[in-house]
C-alpha cells in the first residue's frame, strides 16, 4: 500500500513496476493509473502476496472511509505526539548515528510516528496517520519521508492563516447565499469586498469585460447559476436591485448620464434672466412680429427650432418665410455652454423622452420659438423665398429677425386643418400648396420619395407603447420646408464662398424600371431602392445630393438640437459682423471633432430603441403579425428582412428558404430577452 500526495492525498495499491513507473489502483474504486516512483510514498508492504486482484476495500486491507476515520487517534493523542516531538532532546531534533557520529535527518519516519500513539504494525493505523499528515492539519509537516513537528511560531502563524481563510470562506458562503436568494440588497450593509464585487459585476453588465472577474467571485456566480456574461449578470443585478431594468449600457458614464453640471445650470439660469434685455447682436434685426408665424411639431416637443409664415403682397405671389431659432444670440462661441453643446454635438432622443443639447431652461425657454402669453417674441434667422408655379426659386433672402409665434400646432392639428381647409387658415393652405409644388419640382429632377409609416417604441414607466407615424400632409410639408431651407443656405454659402457643413450623396444605380414595376409600391419597392443607395457624407466641399435631387444641401434648421446647424448660423454671422468665418480647414477639423459624439448619440439612440422594441415583444409574446418579405441578409442562415405593416417596422427574422420579395409571411416571436439583448423572430409562409 502506498500514498499518492497532492491537493487530495489518496491511498493506492501497487500492481506492478515498469521501469521507473508504478502500476497503481487508486482509491476504494481501484482506478488504474501509472505514476513515477518519486510521486508515491510506501505506507505498508505486503510481502509474499500476488497483488493482481487486490483493492483497498478487499482483504487483507479491508479499508473504507469509516474504518480509516475510526483508526485515527483522538486529537488529544495527536497533540501529545506533537509535544513529544517538539522537545529539543527528542527524536524531532535528530538522532546521532553510533557508527560515525553523524546526525540523522530531523523528524521520524511513518512507523515511529504511529508508535507515538498506536501500533506501527497495524496497516490501517499507518494509512490513517499518513492521510492525516497529508491532510489539512497544522501540527506536523512531512519532508523527504520524514515527519517533523512544526515549531510553535509556525504553528501560530498557520492557525492564524487558517482562521482568516475560514473567515473569508464564511464571508464567501454568506455572500453566495445572499446572491442566490436574488432579493434586493442594501449596499450599506455590505462589506468593502462585497461592494467591490458589485462594482465589478456592474462593469460587466455594462459590457466592460476587459478585466477578468476574481476566481472567488466566479465561484459565487457559478453557485448562483449565473454565467459570467453581461446578460446573465444584468438579470442577477436587477433581482438584487443593483441595476435598473431599463438602464442602457451605452449610456453608462457618458455626458448624457452625468447631466449638466451646477455651473452650467447656473449660467443657463443667468442667460434666461437676461434674455429679454437688449444685446449687442440685436442691432439691425428686422421686426417681423406682425407675421402670423405657425410652428408644427410633435405634441411633446418643447424645443421649437423652426416655424413658417406667409407674407401676402399686393399684386404679387405670396412669399414663404422659414424662421429658424437663433440660440447664438444667448450662447457665445467658446463659452462653457457652447463647449458643452459641442461636446454633445446633438440632442439625444430616447423612448422616455429627449435629453437636450443645451440645458432645458434654455432649450425649452428663450432659445425656442415659443408660443406664449403677452406677445412673447423670439430671435431668429429667417429665410424668405419666392417660388414660381413649378416650384423653382425665383428670389430668396436671409435676415436676422424678431418673430412671434401666433399658433402652435401638432402634426395632427395641422393635418385636420389642411383636410378641412377653413377660410381663416389660408396661410396654412398656401404653405401646403407652395411646398407641394416645390416637392414636385424636386421629383421631376429625380428626387426619391421613400417615405413609409414608421413604428417607434415609446415608454410610459416600464410599459412599452407602439407609436406609428404616418407620412401625413403636414409632415411632408414641414419636411419639404426644411429641405428648401437647406438648399437655400447651401446655394447662398457657395455664392459667398463660405465654408459650410455640406451634406452630399453620390448617385446610386437604381434597379431598372421593369424590375421596380414588378414590386408592389411602398416598403417592398422602397427596400429595393434603398439597398443601392450610398450613405450621405458630411464635408466642407459642396456637391450634389442624389436622393434629394439638389445641387448642394446643408442642414440648417435645428440649431437648438444640432451643433452643426449652429455652426452654420455663426458662419453667416461672422460675415455680417465683418469678422473672419472658419475657413475650410478649421471647419473640417471641427466636423471631425463632432464625429465621435454624433456616433455616440446614434449608438445610444439605436440601443435604446432596440431595448424597448425587445420589451414590447416581451409584452406581446403570443402576437402574430402579417409581414412581407423584403430581401435576404444571410440566406445561408435563413436570415431576411421583413416589413410588418401593423407594426410599421422593418425587422430581421428567420424566413422560409425560398422567400422572394413581396412574399406574404406571418411573423411571430421565437425568443426574446431584453436584459440579454436577444430578439429572435420567425416569419413563416
């Protein structure tokens, strides 16, 4: 019988010797193994017996865990053995060899050790003593086959370490049980180690997985049946009350999550208080407060960037005015508020609502073209344009103005007025006629009208709500007015040699007319067209915009919501004041600086909409929705794009392998888990 040392010491029977390796049957089950001679220790020889069929649980050993436990002496006897061996004049100090006077190695062999409290001739006692020595005890250590008593200093240190390990293990088990309970935690009741574990888990939940989790924490997660993956950890943290169910990882530690600093809010309050006072930039503003200015926006919109008005002229065609808010009157370039807006680059729109580029008291207050009591006036940049009956521009101009909103309409209100056409709303009807002619002018030049209903998810508390926006007459009218303003600003900038953030799009090779005619109008046909269009580009060099059918285009009508639009206004303001506007190189550097926050805004917005879309499908797991197949994304994986008309959404889904554009399908939820960012849809014929 031999002993195999290691993390879990075991007994074994030697069945043969091959060179320097032993053939062993290890443990009571007799597992076969081969080990080098140096890795085992002889416990008890069995002379004159054929070991071929022997096992530890067979005669003559007849060992079991219970037998070995009974053979081990009481802890008092083992402590006495330590006292005997720890004395300097005992065997623990080494014996002197009578032949040459040499000192023997320290300690005693296994037999002498067993004789201190039992019978070394008893193989069961020898086996029990060896297992105990190799186990988790502190009194003795074994080196080179000799057993030594540890000195008192080492013994105390080992016991302290063992005590600390027990404390740590007990804390781990308590922590493990609290996590396994999956009940809300009070962070104040946690130890520093547990708080650090929660911080690490939050980082992983947010997708920051570059730093590996500690081994002890991994063991705790394993006991909780929680995989070391972001989705599983988010589920655990939600149960523990340490992660808001609808928190966006992409929003973590961003300027949007941090909000505006007290210093910025105080500066915004100061500007709100000063907004009604005269300012240097007010000199020369044209007073147009007599015009009947209409603003048309979504009902929840509070930062009103733009509005429309009609100037009726005796004996001449009506003139269209497009008024754009002038936030630059209050916020100076290079100021703290300006730098913060530049850092954000845009307002952020989420299912819960918007996070403005400027502090709300400014964006929703004096910057906005507000409709309020007492004849409230607003500063604006105002474009006027005369169109002929084909929609072409006959004359245009740009003014700095004072305006006053006469009527604020929602898109629903405006659609109703357009439909009813009451005589007192001739301004609105005239706007609609002029801008409809302008859209037709662009379409004759090749502009693409790819508008479809759009389904977006809004939320009320934890409930996801589907909101479908139709391309109604008022929305088309306002969109056309904004496109017209962008074209006028771009043409004026070119004429003045002014560097502006031009938006361009290279021509796309559209599918042939026969192919398009074979597809039903609407989303299916539009999908075939969108597939061949290139992405728009932003740069300082003017160029054509293919989809809009314009020679040049600049986004210019949302300076409260888009920093680039504010930069455009400042370029024209610099010319007006006789100062140097940004040259092309400086503007290009600024646009490059804005790229990162704009990408971040886009990422957060997409992640937010995807999350709430998943929440919506979680709330409708048994839903069935008619769908039309659009095109393949990965035909080898049966992954295609479908249009769900009742949801007004284009969605990726598993589709029948033979699907063709416009095939009718039925869409259903296959798997959804918003916390794991999982949504699998299936479309069947």
